[in-house]
C-alpha cells in the first residue's frame, strides 16, 4: 500500500492518503487560476476513508486553507480532493509483500 503525505507551508496542517487516487486531473477554471496564481492546478481525488489529516483547517467556498500560513490544502466532500503541489516529493510505502521495484 502506498501512503502519500503532505502539509501546508508552515507544517501545522498535515494529511495523508492511502492507495491510488480515484482520479487525477488538471483544472484551468477561473477560480483555480485565481486561487493558485497559475494557468492550471493539478489535483488527485481519494475516497474519504483513505484520507487523514491533523491540524486546524479553515474553509472558504469549500476550499480548505491553513489559518496560519494561508496555504491551500484540500477540499472535503464525499471524496477528498488534494492539491498535488502540497504533497511531499517522496512517498513512503507501507509494509507489503511487494518488491521495492514494483509499481
């Protein structure tokens, strides 16, 4: 099982997601462009049961932010949408019978 983890810029909000995302994507709607300051946003969506977080999160129009540093982190609904930019570049693999070279 793969566990992906990430945090806000200051580290007060942390999260992890287990296994593969239900789907991944890019969004270039006006809201995502304005929020990110970029031409698009990358994201992954996981089922709620695969998601865990710690720390206080403030929400504005369904979007989750760290109240301390203002980092945009995730949305919570029936599924959790995580901004891939907030994920750490290294992923940890939980104990399994898979070899280190397997997907």
